[in-house]
C-alpha cells in the first residue's frame, strides 16, 4: 500500500509551524506519530495536500509538574514517554492506566498524546481519563492561545474545535488532592491493539464527612464522541461513597450512553457493560483513595 | 520534491533519495536492499515491519522515510556479528520459535527492545511488550520461551550474553 503524493514540511520551531499552518489554510494536516493519520491516508479516508511533521519540534514535547497546580503534557509528547514517566504514574494515575492499554509498544513509541486527542476517535483511550481528571487543553495559532476543558474540544464524531491555523499545544491536568480518587477502566477482548468496546474514566472529590463533593464520569466508545455522564455524576454528589451508590451511578450512566451495534459488540451489550464498568471504576477509585 | 536523506542502518550511514510519500519499509527493502524487514498488514496491526529506531521498536510501514533524517535504525540484518547469530536468534532456533518465519524479524527486534528495558522478563512482561507482533502460525508459547532463555543468558554472561 503506497501513499498518494503530498507536500511535506518539517518545522524546527513553533513559529515556523504557525507560519506554515496559516499559509496552508485547510490544506494541511499535522503529522504527529502517524499511527492514525497514515492509516487513514492509506485507506483513502483523508487526502491532505500538505503534511506538516511536528516530530522535530522539541518545543512541543515534554512533561512538567508544578507543585500544588498540576501536570502539563505538551501535545507532541510520545505515549511511551507518558507511560514511562514516574511523574505521570505518581500524579496522574488514571492517565497511566489508560496509556498502558493504548495500541502496542510500537504504537506507543510513535503516537503522541496530542495525536490521540485530535484524531478524536470516540474510543480513544486517553480521553475518558483526561476528561475525568478535569483536564484543560491549550490551543495555539494565529499568534494567540486559548484554553478550554478537554470535553468541549469534541464537537461531533471525529470533529474537534480547531479553527484554521490552530493546533493543540498542551494538556494540563490539575493537581489531585489526597481526598480525590480516580480510575480508568476499559472493556476489550484481547488487551492490545484494540478499539475498545467501552472505556470509562471516573474521578471524585470527597468532603470532610466522607461524602462525594463532586464527581466526573467520562465514557468512550458508547456515543459519537467521548462525553461526561452528568446525570450519573449527580447521583453521587452529596452522597456517601458506597457500593450501592456506585451501582446506581452505573445504571444512570448506562441510560445516558447511545452506543451502536458493531463487530466488537452490540449496543445492548455495551449499555449493560457501561453499568458494570462505571460501578467497578468508582469502586476502584474509592479503594485507591483508602490506600493512599 | 525529492530529497536526499541519511539513514544510519545497522551502524552504516546510507544516503538515499526519497519522495515525501515513501515509507521507511519500502526504502529499507527496495533502496537499501535489506529485505529481512517484512511487509504485513500495512496498517500497524501485525508488527512484521518492526525495526528499532534510536533503540525503540517502531512500525516502518507507518513511518515516512523523509522523517528519519540522521536516525539510527536497526534491522534484523544488524543482529548477527561476525557470522555468529545474536543470542535471541539462537534461542529462537533452539526453541523452535520460528515456523513460517515471516513474523520472526519483527518479533526478534521487539524482543531485543524488551530485553533492554527488562533484562529478566517474566511471561507477563513478554506478553505485554510483544503485543504488537502477531504470529499467524500462533507459535507464541515457544517465542515466549525463547525470549526468557535469551534473557537468562544475558544475566549469566558468557557466550550467550545478549548484546544490547
């Protein structure tokens, strides 16, 4: 399988990237790891006239942490670098759990966090984890920057909020406190190189009485885009962190999902497994809290 | 828009002229002439095209050659030294971990990267780190045994020491 012809640029600086993006308009696609984009070009699903390779842009790679604030991951950071980072394992456990289940070692060595986000697959592993953790994205381009919550970045099936000349610059995951719990879980058949049947990210903050003060439940693979199950979150708010409440939140999350039938699982199965997975993830997050 | 790039393949610098849409796997096979790297699914699922780039296993069927300027790439041809097979190649032969052989170059390169990271892996480590390589003959058990044995050689040193 060969590739159709395209123009290729490999900028060395962010300024050059911004200039190329504004000159090429909608003709250009950013090439990060290539593990999604090149498959789509090979398959004829996309045919960009210009590819802008960000592989040389060191200014778009790296993980940093500010005590008490949170962790910043630049968009061009490889998934393998996130997986191997002791900082991510310590501070952003749910994201670590998610990247361990993304693709294969080869895919993780090539793919980037920004690529996984911008490809906007409804089943992308990192998205429920990032949404649940309350992450924020920084979009840059045309000489300015803007921030938005990660869940608002997804407009529709594989459609993201990136205007002409814009690119995803970084992801910021706020610092987790010692009274917050989080977890990522997914349902897959093999354990690698899969399009998940369901994936779930959960997070909650406990108040001084041991009740749930705030919760976020994010679901992937069961709607055209990853989304927050707001009604299920409301079930938990103000209530004790108990198995009964986790089960109830699972039921409500199931009714908020709108899965399709496909080769990996029926809609009926997915709705049922959402119920199970949400309750299980909440229970896992609650245990992580007790052990910390 | 052809461009001259330099690839350092198995320690040897090579200059090749590439178009932007040429894939690394095709350049390695057709322009450098090293056909040990195999083409399988072409979509990153099977791992037959795995090579090591700067020591990490990557899919050469989803990598643009033009993006590899100056990179160190290791293919299966780089493993045997002075007519002696690499310990992983030896244990793959010894354990019968090779059936049709098509997945073997990719398997061995992924295994080499794994042993660099985890010198004495258990079967669970191996299943995780080798998940991107498929064997259509389904000879996984012997492949796991061969990797364990090569890893143990690395610990004991001597002639079977894995050169990583």
